[in-house]
C-alpha cells in the first residue's frame, strides 16, 4: 500500500475514534463515520487512478 494512502487511512481512523469519544449523539457518529469512510474510498480511487496512469494499466486484465 502506498505510504500516502496508508497515512490517509490511519488519519481517518484516528479521527473517527476521536469523534466517537466526543459525540454522544449516535446519529451524528454514524454520519461522521459514513463521511470518513467515503473520504477513504475516494482517496483509494484517486490513488488507483494515479497508479494506472503511472504504469499505463487500464484494468486488472492488463496486469497478468
């Protein structure tokens, strides 16, 4: 896993734990967790696009 992506995920998880400790409202926690997860997915997708452009890979079929 790329160091930048790993750092992004670690920061998102740390933030989720921090927010969990502060928030008493379960609905707010759920929304924040969903938002953090969405940000993680977007970061992963951006990283995949970057790697594809670097290596010229358009799909998983091109790897083998």
